[in-house]
C-alpha cells in the first residue's frame, strides 16, 4: 500500500527535503541496509533547487560528468528510487513530536499522516532573502522576483517575467541569474552591490563584463516604482548621491537563510549566526535523534558539496542506529569571533570520526591569520586571505582533544596593521 494512503506509518529513517542533500542521505541509508527510508517534500517533483537551474555544471562529484540542473535532479531521483527509497511528494511536514518515538505530522490533499521514525534527517535547504526582509520601499508592481522564482519561470514554465531587470547582489547565484536572463532573452540594465567589492570571487565577475552588464558597487536600491509593472528604481551610492534607472524588473539574489521553521518549531537549538540548527561533528542536533544535512546548516554551499556532506551524515545515522556513536554529552562549543561569520559544527564531543573539517565563513574580505583560542591560549594559527563567499576549512582532528570552548577569529592584518597579535577571547 502506498504510504500517502496510510493514516500512520513507521520507518527507520525519515528524510525531510528532496533536494541533493536529502536524496543523497536517503540513497546512502538504503545502500547501508536500512529497511524503510522515506523522503518527504512539499513539492510534487523531487530534486530541489537544481530542477530550476537549466545551466551547468552539476554532477561532477556525484556522477563524474557535467550535467544541467534538471538532468542532475533526475539522476539523483532515479538513483534514490533504484535504491528502494520511498518518495512522499506533495506532502508538508507541519510538526515533529520529539517524544518516544519521534513522530512527524504531515499534511497533503489526501489528509494527515503521522510517521514514527527511529531517526530524522532535516534537509530543508535555504531560501533567498525577499524584498520585505531587505526593507526596500516603494510600489508593489509585477516584476519583483527572487532567483528561484525567475528560474521556475524560465525553466519550468518557459516564461519571461521581464526583459530589462536590475539585479541586486553579486553572489554566485547572482551570476547564475545572468545565465537565466540570457536564456529568456533578457538584458539586465545593471547589477548592484552594497559592498565596495563583489561578494563572490573577483575573477567570476568577468561574466557580467562579458555580457555587457554594468556593475555598480557601493550601491543599494532604495525605491521601486511602477503602477502595474516595474518602471524604474532609485539607487543610492555610498556618497549619498541618488540616480533613477528605467527597468521592467528587479531581481533580488542571494543573502540566503536556512529554511528552518520546522527545526524551530521542534524546539531544536538554532545558531543565531547561520540561522539553522546547531550540530555536533556527527550532524546531531540538540535532539540527538534528529540529524541535519545540507544547506539548512550553512547558507549556502553548492549542490555537490551538500551531496557529499549528506552521504557522510547518512553514515552517522546508520552508526547511531547501531549504537556506535559517542555520547552527545559534555561537548565543547565552537564560537565565531572577530571577522568570522559562522562556524559549523558548533559543538565537538569526545570520540573518533565525524565530519573531517570545521567549516567557517568570513564576515568580509580578510587577509591575515585565522586564530583558534581556548582559555586565552592559541591552539592553532592558519595564515590566509579570504572573502565572504569563500569556504574556509579547518581540520577537526586538530581540536578533537580540546577540553574547553574554542573561539575562532581573524587577525586581520590588512585592517589592523598596528597589531602584532590577535586577542584570544
């Protein structure tokens, strides 16, 4: 009997989210021998965000070849089905009861289903920050979108929501939006960025130059005007000067935040820096029977990185079901300090194994040394130059034997040249 017709069900592992991380972890769990693994997603089709990304490259880590987003999503979905994963699509998890057993309550057009699970993996991904959260004033005309909506229009519905948009942001996803605009025949009139330089690597900013799109740094959007459709925007520079630009759309890109309302409602500890659930090095949340994988942990990583991380998380879940993981008690805390945007995982427990690296991001452009301090003493110093969208990895093994909380900070010699030492906090 198909799962959606059941009023209740019991599974070994329930994976919430059918994107690359969710499908990867579920496929791995089945291959490790779990009897019943279910993936649930509110969308009617599995694959997550890559379904909307008609460009390449996807799939190099996973399949050893370059694929477009939709082809990649299909390959992930097909692999999960072949492994015996049950896909429960068009269903939304509205609550998780952390009693014994764990019970997820799901709703769909067919009614309510309650699923008892030995373990749950949250793989709910991220969302872009919408206009309202950016506090951009003005009219509410047609043509104001986020990248996900644009990609859905372009690749799923084959529609062009605008022809001459202004693109807000310079993250990798902003460059992806340029390719989507090209797909639908749109020619952006400008790309704007509040920072004095790009969020992504400067090398990548050759793409807008190649496509003839001017990039305005130190610029923010302050007003959107239009009766029915977007007609113009007002931009404000760092010097306070304003300018009006005619356009027929505004595309807000990036500034991702984890899709974590379900984690919050379940009472899990949430990291104020990432916006997602806190975890230890085995991806266990503050409720150790609930794990998390993919971009719900860190906004934002590539699909390939999320896939690889989720495979490891599946190994941890299987080990936990076998009673092989160390106790989650007596963990030390990893904290971001000066110049560090976030640290994942946020806790380390004693014991072998776990994620191989601690992942960090800088708050801005840094050039100096990443310093790890505990009790006012340096544990490790790593010289580096980095930026806000670049992945920073520190070997977790170097901190496994620490007996007190650790703070990571940057001795940013470019902005603090008079300082010869970082302050350990």
